[in-house]
């Protein structure tokens, strides 16, 4: 078993969750799509999923749970694009978070690749 607290991808997921959650809190809550609440739910579940996968004994299962977390990051990226399209967030705020999200996506994908070798 791995210690999730030692994983950079877990630490970065905590920071991204905080950043995204605070950004979403600044958006008016009367938006009609439920997008903001969906983003908040999504982003706060990614780091716990990474922590959960650390309990898996085999690399195969560990990699599978990381794939789920990676999928959640792709979902988050799409949701942030929608926020930009609906003008809920500025280009500047979008690019700051999007850059961090893409970086962690690459790190998780690399970790998965390493586990599958």
C-alpha cells in the first residue's frame, strides 16, 4: 500500500480543488444549468479517489483508480470550458486553472503508464 499523503498528484489535487472551489464560490449561484454545483462536487472528489486507490494492493487496481481520477480531471476541464463559454469566468482565470489541470492530467497519465509497464 502507498501513503497518499506522499503523492504529488494528491497534494496538487487538494490545491486545485481549493482553487476551483473558491473560484466557483465567486460565481452567482442563480445560474440555471447546475454547472457550478456539478464542478464543486467533481473537484472535491478527485483527491479522495486518489487516496482510495492507494489502498489497492496491486498496481493494476491502483492504475485503474488513477484512470478514474484522470477521467474526472477531463470532466473538470470540460466543465471549466463551459464556464468560460457561458462567461462565468474570465479568460485569465480559466487559463490559470486550465494550465494546472492539464499539468496534473499529464502527471497522472505518466504515473498510470509507469504502473502498467
